[in-house]
């Protein structure tokens, strides 16, 4: 046991591992949601090379079923019930790169977003899901679906990572609003919500409950500029930016990268935005936490604490870090966070961080998974009221290819004897 700043004890994290599928030919993205309407959390995932998106049914077998193929280089994804039939559809951005296959080569006609319509009973319907077009912006790499400015129509925020002009050029943050008829619309109406403030956006997370007195979603961004919250101010009727810090800047001369690569916000006690955890910079090696510090005059500042540096940058200036997720895994009301490391060993797997004294930047750490990890998906996969997590290995040509790419479910066994 470890004691926190208030004297309470910390339960040691334990997660049991089950391989969902192995020997993947490529791996990158993973999400968790109920896709067949049976009340159980399923998985869908894919890599960048093959253009095949699969879902894995949570029925004890984890049978793999093809959702769509022929999608050139699917990258980021999210899910929402767009069709209105009560089950989640898949939203994916694709066609990011050109022939070279890296961020220095964005496809000037690519950066497309499509949604894949869930037939409603995908376990009984062997046909592919219908693909429908949303819109595009060159370099599209991440997207988040939610209700950012209103609650009547779904909004999809699209986030490019690079521009044709330069890898580090200023990028447009764009928003697509659900049209009247999602089945007949040629594309969704698009608005540019910011085209002056962000470069090389790699991480994006949606969070509800961060705007006092509002049920709208906020967007957390990791970019060259560091860690930022972007949200709609209903009273002012305009977008607002809140910076928590400028990220990692000491490696720039060596790597060419700065700022942050991925992030998430965590709750401590009654504060849903008590800290922001980040892996820095782009594909970085540094784990940092930005902690809220209330001042005597009623203002708030943010203090950055470096928790870990996982190895030195490689010949491409990259480290092993790829994603951060926050959740209350041990059920004590505070959020812990997980860091996904792609590899190579020993800098691969998942590390679990628990606040001992969050305001002072003191955290305990455990390794809870050993496999290469590109993305982590959270869910209560067994209906026990506990948050489990699943991982997919990082296997992307020209970046890093895990030797044994797989999807693994890690069941939450914290507190079990």
C-alpha cells in the first residue's frame, strides 16, 4: 500500500490480460463501444496500411468481423449514433499521406472524413457497412464527435496534423455540423473555428463537464503549442482557448519537435479538471503533469512536473509515447492515468500513475502491461461496474513496427484477493 497526501491508502493496480487477437499485419487505432446493441462493450480497430476496419464482438469469443475495406490509410476515429437507429456508427479520417507515407508528405486531395453506417444488427448482417462522406481538410489526422456549441445536432471537429506548405505550418481546426438528412447529404457543412493558433496537432480528446454551468463538450489539444483547451463560450458566443503549458521545449534543437504529443484531463476530488497529463513532444519520451494551483487572489496557475523520461529520442527524433487516458480505475473518486508506449523494449507497454500528492506533483507508478501499445480503449467489458482497458500494438511502416502486434484486453482486478 502507498499513502496519499490525505493519509488514505492506495490499492495496488492489477489487471488480468486476455489476447483478443494476435499476429496483426498492422496496428494503430482502437475504440470501445457497444456496436450490436446487446449492452456489452465491443471493440473496433485497424492499422494504417491495409485499409481494413474490423469489429470484435464481446460475446466470449471476440470474433473478428470486417466492417469496411478499401479505405486508404484510415488514421483517427470516433463513434456516434449518426443514423439514429440506436447503435454507434464509426467515424474515420483517411487518406492522410502521399506516396512517401510520412508526415512530410500529406496528400493535398486527402484528409477525408467518412462515417460508416452500422446496419443495426451487425452480427446478423454479413454485408459491409455503408460508407458516407462528411468532408475534408488536408492533413486530417484526428477527429472528435460531440456537442461543442449546441445540443441539437452532432458536431465533428477535424484536426489536421500537417499542411502541404510545411510540417510545422499553422493548421485549420474545422467543424462539421450534422445536416438535415445524413443519408442524402453530399457532405456536411464545414466551419473553420481556428486557423491561427495551432501547429502539428497530434492529440485530441473530448471531455464533458469542464465548462461551469454548461453541458457542452470541451476539446483538449496537444500540439506544438503545448496543452490547450478549446471550448465554446455560450455567453460570448465565441471560441475560447485556455493554455495549461507550452510542453517540452528542451529537445527542439536535437529532434525538431516541441510542445505536446497527447494529453488527457483528470479529476481529483470535486475538481473534474484538477490536472492534465501529457506525453511530450510529438511521439515523445517525456511524461508530464500540469496541476492546477489556486492563488490567494482567486486566480489559477498551472505547474508542470516531469514524472518520467522514457529513453532517448531515436534517429527520427521520436520517443515511444503515444497516448494518455484518464479514469478512476480503483473507484476512490480520483482519476488515475495510463501512458501508452509503443516500444522498443523496455519502453513499451502501459504505465499506471496514481496521485499521492497531486498538487505537489508526487505520483506513484506501476507497469500494468508489457506489449507494444499505440492506443488504449476504456470500457466496462464485463458489466462489473469497473473500468477495464484494451490495447492495440503500434505497427506502422516508416515509424515503428511491433514484432507481435496484437489486441489485448486487460481486466480490472484492483482489490481482488
